C-alpha cells in the first residue's frame, strides 16, 4: 500500500467516524429530550440557578431560534438557549443549559482557556471562509503562494478547534458538579446528562479530525505515490 493510498484510507475512515459521531449526538439528544428531569425545571431555570449559585448575576438568559444553537456570548454577557431547551424540562435541556452556564462561569472567572479561544475566533472565522478555497484554487492554478496562505489559514482554524476541546470539557465538568451540588440530578439522570455532554464534546473532536483529514487528503493528491 502506498503512502498516498494510506492517507486516503485514513481520511475516509475519519469522514465516516465524524458522520457517526454527529448522528450519535442527534440520537442521544433526541432520546434524553423525551425524558423529563426529576425536578421539572426548564433549561432557563437550570442555567439561572447555576449562575445565581456562583454569583454570576450579570448574564442574561434568552431563547434563540434553531435546534442545538445553544451558546454563550462572552462579548454581550448573554447565555442563549435554543427555544426547546429554554422552555423544556427534560434531562437533555438541563444538561445543555448547565453546560452553557459553565461557559459563563469560565468567563466570570477569567479562565485562560476561554480567553485563548476567544482570541482565536477571528483567525478561525477567516480560515473557515477562505482556507479551503485558497488551498483548492492554489493547487488547481499551481500557485504556491495561495496554497501556503490557505494552509496557514486552515491550520489556524484547526488550532481553534483543538483549543476548543479543553474549554468544552471544563464547562461540562462545571455543569455536572453544579447539578450535583444543587441536587438537580440522580444516578439515572446523571447517566443521561453525561451521555449528552460526551456526545457534544465528541463533535468537536470529530471536527478537528475532519480538518486534519481534509488537509492531508488535499496534499496527498499533490504528491507522487511512493512504494
């Protein structure tokens, strides 16, 4: 098997694994969205309770359109929850809301990991828009400058994805700890909470692996096969 063939094989496996992870997230979230949490608290109430407990009183909680569009906006101190998670009292909505509250706590406590990721956001946005395009056109047109610039931007996006992992893991740990301390969970619910948070974290791993596979595939197509 040539080195190029091996790269293509690994890339193919990576693409399939990424698809499987995203499918698992969708199925896991759907499963636990149908299971009411014990205390009957909505996602908005969960996030509010956690933030209040930790003295984070400057963050506004509001609903946002879409599915799994939940996020924390550190520039405006707004915790946005998808409409379903905002109003629903399920295990999944509790888990997702607690996780986003974890990001708000990171911001309030000046977590360096979150600060580093915020610093990388412009680079990642530019890399996502222009990196792949510059790489493809650079290879087609034989422009080494375009290829180098595209690779630089793409690597910047990859660094952002890798920097996201410890931020997400820490937010999930904060979420679980606070749910336990508030008495919002039990062994059965905690199992569901962990499944939702793990599935969500793995999507970031899958995204990083996909980026590496994409970059490797592009460059493999430009190098001669070796025995």
